[in-house]
C-alpha cells in the first residue's frame, strides 16, 4: 500500500509536467526502438554472412594430406639407429586421398556427444566436356540427407533439388557459372572425365549458386555412390569426413584430438575462416555502441526533466517531509517517477522496435549469394527485447537516482523559512 | 496537574553562515498537554528557529528535546519522519498544499503515509475534519480553486488527520485577513479544548498571542517571560 502511495505521488508529479515527461519518455522509446531494430538487423545480417561461409564449412574436416612419410624407412633400421640420416629428394607417399577405415571413424565420431553429425564426402577434380569444350572442375560426392542437414545445400540450389541426386542415378548438380559456360540446363547430359581417364555421362538435375564466381565456375555435386562409381572405387572410398559440432568454439581442440586419434589431418573452421569471426565481432560492437549511446542520451533527458521537476516541486517535497515522509520516501518517489518514464518509454520502444524490424524484414534484398533470400535478413531474437527493456530500466534508474538523492536531501526548514 | 507533553532542555542553536552566530541561548521550557501556547517576539528573535527545532525538522542544535517523554535528539532522519507523521501536525504561513492533488487527497496524504487505517476510513476521517472546518463542499475541488482562507483550513485539516499530540503553527494567520484569522484562531481554540490536543503557534500578531493560554515571549534568542 505504501509503495502504491509513493507511486501515486510520483504519477501526480509527473502529470504536472506532462509534456516534458512525454518528451523524456520518447527519448527512451527512441533509444530502445533503435537498439532493437539495429541489433536485430545487424544480427540478421551477421547470421546471413556467417551462413555464407561458416554454415557451408564443416567445423572440422578430416582428410588425408598429401605429405611424405614422417618416418622414413632408414630411420627404422636398427643398424643405423645412432646415425644422422640425410635423405634427399623426399617425395610424398602415394597413399591416395582415401581415409582408411572411414566407416569406423564416422561411427566413432557420430557417437561423440559434442557432435551434431558427420557427413562423408568424396572430392575429386574432373573435366567437363560439352561438345568440343573441356572445363576443369570439382565434383563433390555427398551424402544427400546429411549434406542438407548439416550444410543446407538446398538454400543455394536455384533450380532442381538436392533430393534428386539420391533418386536419379548418375545425376549431377552443377554450378551456375559452369552451366553458363557449358551452355547446358537441367535435363541435359554432360560428359565427365576423371584424372585417371575414366569417363561417365551424368544427367544434370539441378543448378547451384554460391555467389562466389570462383566456386560457381567449378563446383558440382553428385551422390557419394555416383562419385565412387565414377572413379572406379569401392563403396568404402571416402576422401573427407566433415564434422559439425554443437559448440563451434570447441572446433580447434576437437580437431587436434581427432587428428591424433584417427591419424589423419584435421583442420578447424576457425583456422580456415579466421576473418569472419573478426567481421562479426566488429559489426556487433558497432551496433551495441550506437544503441548504448542513444540510451545514454535518453538517460540525460530524463535526468534533466527530473532535475527541473525537483526545483519546481521544492514546496511539495518540503511539505511531504514535514508531514512525515522520510528522505528515503522522497527518493523512492523520484526514482519511481523516473522508472515510470523508463517502463512506459521502454514498452513503447519495444513495440516500435518490433515494427521497425518488421519493416526492415520486408525491404527487398536480392543477392546472388543467397538465392533463397528475397528481403533483408532480420533476427527476431527475444533476447534483444529483454536486453532493451533491461537497459531502459537501468538507464532510467540511474538517471533518476541522482536527482532523487538531491530531492531526498532537500531541507524542509530552508524551503519553509524562505516563504 | 497537567502532564508535560513537550519539554525543551538547554537548547542552543548556532548559525554558521556567514559567521558563527548564537541564535538560541539556553532555551528551557515545558508545555503541558492540551495547552494553547503562543511564541512571540520581534522579527529575528529566533522564534521560528525554535519552532523548527521543536518540530524535529531542524536537527542541528545542542540540548535535549522530549516529546511525550521521548528523547528526540539522537533519532535519525527516518525515525524523526515517523515522529512527525504520527505526533506532530503543521500549519505554516503558506498553505503548502500539493497542487496536483485535490483537497481531499491533500488532507489524506499524511494518513495514507501512516498506513494505520484503510483508505476508506481515512477518507471518512478527512471528510469529518473538512466538515468541522466548514469546507466539506470543497473536498473534491482542486487546490488552486480555493481562496486563501479555505486553503489554510485545508492545511489545518491535513495537520489534524493523524490525531497528532501537538499542532505547530508558524504564523498560521500571517497571510490571512482579520476575519479569516479569527476563524483560524477559533478552530485552534476548539481543537485545544475539545480534543485536548496541544497547540504551539509562533506569531508576531500581538492580538493572536494575547488570546492564547500562555505566551512565551522571546528576545535575542532568549525567553524573557
């Protein structure tokens, strides 16, 4: 009841300065709305940009690096154990790119509970032949379901569907740039030649576009079985194992662990794409600092109006104190006053911020990089709204605190004697 | 013999600005329950200063002050606020009504702060006081719509709402004409006689002072009679 009384008094004082109060609350509204719109938009963009590369990249990639044997035979020979052996002209070992025992490795990794899933891949360079022209390119043999689950390949397929790779035998999805150069379209058959000279005719069931010309000009996908057949390899032939982790931050450590455990090479996404992390951090920093500045400005607005109000309402403060309201009560009244502005301004700000985000999310945005995206990406995360309202309350509390402390210290004797 | 309600023991008060100056010198007196006391003296003799010390609003003094046998000297701000809320009612020269509230709400405010009764009961009580003071019909009006005399009566109703032991007035008739002064004096007299509440009024109006039960006359920070 007492709280209600103090709030009641606070509201009455607020009414005395309604216009300025509205302006002060509008400052908060504006701050919060901008914060929400800005952060939602920035995060939406960030997520989209991340998805361009990070989502398309496995968190950990296991492969067989082409490298010379670490221990050359001469070093194993016991009669030369104490000697310093010099070997000139060391060449990489011809092990091929196959990962041995890939099936077991995949099973083991899939059982690891830090992992979302594992997808095998066969990567090989090929020549595409159409009429008289030959173009070099890359075919990735992928597991259709896992590839879609982990890397959302369908987002980049502008014609056809990834599912067709599984249902149509000897099928291929080729890059948009490649298709343009070869002058082929869906339903056409192209001839593919492997480095070993094997030839195959593959039917085009889809076109893929990543928006990166270098990739779109060479990249193509086929099913893992087709890729194995193409190269004349058995069903256990796998060149890459792609791992997605639940927590991307663990990638470097887990990559090292797997490399040791399975005796293969492993790279993590952080090492492969270091610049994207930096970009994301910078964009977030900009968004947050702009918003925080706006809210601080709004806070000063509230501080001003409260200061003015206190000077104007000295008499009221004096009589409240004379009739038994303590300094603490008076302080509470003015803090409530400030908080009322913060809550009202904040709530309207949240609504306005949501509206702004909604408007932004309907602005057309065409990018060749993401064929499925037609409007600006906006992230409608609840956390921004919570941060926004929390920040509004904190700023208004602090903005109210100093004038409230001043009001609490008002000496009624000085005021009353002055009349 | 009447019981003592307010007792001042050797109260000294200094103003430090611009130079150290002794405003009150060894003020000692006691006021009995239900008496009507006026404090009078020339302008600058320290009578208002004394009242503010008695009212507990000014805590910067030496000596001891006892209200209903309760020492007030060492109480903190919050405790003194409670004392003022429960035991002391104020009427000033200026009405000090809060313009954002209507008459009724102004009167109710100290009782709502006290929180002893429900709002309905407080409202009833406030209406009774307003009725007694003859401004019952103004209860729902805004403060700014009232005349000076009416405002002062609202201020008195506010002072009475928590049934204080003492009602203190600082020139309560200072801004009023003769007719309204008489009305206010009459009200004080009634309160004093009927409710057995103590009244301490600072005034330089000799007419007003004369009609009180007892007059404390001050000069240069000392009590002379």
